[in-house]
């Protein structure tokens, strides 16, 4: 049956997928931290305060 075969995993492919997932997690956490640190400052700087954002 065409298309129903289970592909064999190459260790290099699994390592590459793991590295990409790890990089995505690190970037997600890193950008979240930067937003938490600099977000309020940038809101005050750009639009004059956090209250006017809503």
C-alpha cells in the first residue's frame, strides 16, 4: 500500500530535529524574558504609558 510505510529514522535526522526543537524553545523563553524586561519601558517610550494600550 503506497504511502502507509513507516520511514526508518536516521540518527542524524533525529539529532537535527532535536536541535531545531531545542533552539525553538530557547528562543521562545529568551524572547519572553526580553519582553518582560523591556516591554513596559518600550510601551512608555513609544505610546506614553501602558494604560493607553488597552
